[in-house]
C-alpha cells in the first residue's frame, strides 16, 4: 500500500471515529429513535462499509 493510500485509510478511520462519537452524543441527547441519530447512524454505516471494502478514496 502506497503512502497516499495509507493516508486515505487513516483519514477514513478518523472520520469513522468522529462520526461514532457524534452518533453517541446525538443518541444521548435526543434518543436512539430520533431522526438525527438515525441519519448519523446511516452515515456511520456508509463509512464502515467503505472501510470494509477497502474504499479509502
């Protein structure tokens, strides 16, 4: 894996961590069934799916 791909992997990993923290905060503030929490969860799912597929770009 080249340096650019490694950086992109780190960027995606950081995005996953930030989105997870955001989802937790939304869940605590508004509840798990709130539309904001659900939308954030779906965004996190998208990031995790990209990571699982190796789509770091």
